[in-house]
């Protein structure tokens, strides 16, 4: 049996929350999870939108393998 592992080089994740604190907590949790597979934050993009009278915070985080 031949067993081969491929490394994840890039990963993009999307987050949304009703508050900035909740969004930050979700992102920080995922940063810690991705450290286990040797990925670090390469860039972060965030946006705020108003939908049905509510504010929605969202972010896109690009993780990349350590150089």
C-alpha cells in the first residue's frame, strides 16, 4: 500500500458574526487551529453590512504555509 501526504499551502476561510468581539473570537480560534497544520495568516479582509436593520460583520482570512 502506498501512502502519500500532501501539504496544504493555502487556505481561505470566511467568517461572519453579529458583533466585532464574536468575529474576533471566531478568527482567533481558527488561527490557533491552523497553527497545528503549520499555516499562518497571510492577509485579512473585513466588511460591515446592514441587512434587515441589523449590522453583520464578516471577514475573509487567507492562511498560507510558513516559508
